[in-house]
């Protein structure tokens, strides 16, 4: 692939036409939100946002592998006194385009600054919407496991008879649990809420997210040597995370200054941390869940 580990200048809708079909393992990006970053990206009105984004999403769909994942970091903005519906409309239109709306994560910003507004509170979270081309895709859940937590000391110390079997939901939801399964475990699977601080320095970019954010999804949905694409690269945070984790990347941005910034930022990291050709087993969602003895997600 001639664009491997390269930053490409231009509108991603046009640049991506040069990439091969089914060549990307993960797309992780945060496009300009409606009416945001006008000086950099021109600013797209909320009413026009969906039509602006869909042709780009069509290219994302083409270059993404059937086993790949697209994670979109986006948030509705307040317009004329209410939350605009362009994100909801975008999800629905992307489903018509052929995408599966597989999951939604929430990024809780642990260090967001205080403020006061007349009719609402400060935003303290952002959406990370997961799309896929197929119901079975690569997902490496063990790579993002977390410590079991303090709750286990008291909760697992005295197990009832109900705790030792699959306890079905009392409201008939179909969900159940066997608490005894967690005896002796030090690591567990995380939730879909990510608690991460925002980037304290903006790195000369108007909307920099912390490197931990793309890194978490890169570990979850790719293995070393896989290809990560960020079509709205900005200061290069996604590429930087990919290099640190031994993945390949393609970065695209319409702003030349950001391209140079991202190139400089990752150059030394590429020298310091060469890619490691580490072999890891490949699991689809269904296989992975079957292995853990639970039902497939979908």
C-alpha cells in the first residue's frame, strides 16, 4: 500500500479515492462539528451537515475491511435554543448507506472546566459511535481489560446460592448474571463509558483529544501491523497513538499546517518505536463471546 504511514493533504472525500477497497482495519476520527472550526474547515451548518458528511462516509465504507470498525467522535451542538438533531439524522442516513450502528461509547471528560449557562449545564461527555460493515468484526476485548475494582472484596466475600447460578433478570429483560464467575479474577471487561481527561495543551489545534482516546480503540479493534485511518487528522493524535502501539496509519487533513504538525509529531516516535511484527490470534465478535461462554452480542 503506497500510502502506508503517510500524511495526505486534501479533502478526505477526494483523497480516499486513491486508496484500495477493503484496505483499512480501523477508522477513528473526530470531524469538525456543525458550525465549528470555521477558520480551519469552513464551518458546516447543522442543516447541511448530513449531506456534507455522507459522501465521505461512502468512501469510508469502501476502504474499510469487512472485519473493520469505524469509530466516529461527534456531539450535537446547541442551535437556536435546543440540541440539533444532525447526529441522529446522520446515524439514520448512514444505516441507509449500508452501515451497521453497532455500539455507542461515551467519553466522560474528567477534567472539563466549570461554567454557567442560563438554561443548561456544562458538557462533560462526548459520543463515540461505532459503525461496522458486517455483524462479525475483529475485536480484542482482552486488550482493554481493567482491574476488577474494590467492589469485589465485599461483594464476592459472601455469595448467596443465587450468586452461584445464572440469576435471570427479575424484570424479564433476558439479561442475567452469575456473580461467582468473578471469584479470583483480577481483571474484568470495561464498560462503554470511558473516563479520560481532556488534552490540556491544544498542540496548535482547535480540538485536540487525548492520545488515550484513540489508543483505547486501536487496542480494542486492531492488532499490531493493522492499518488505522484518520480522515480528519488534525494534529496527528490518532497517528501518534498508532505508531506507539505498533500499527500502521494513514492520516488525511485539508489543512497543510496540521499535516506538517502531525508529521513532525510522529517522526521521532517512528524512529524510537519501530513496528513490532507481533502475531496475535484473530477473533470475531461471535467467536470471542462464544469463547467466554456468553451469547453473541448481536
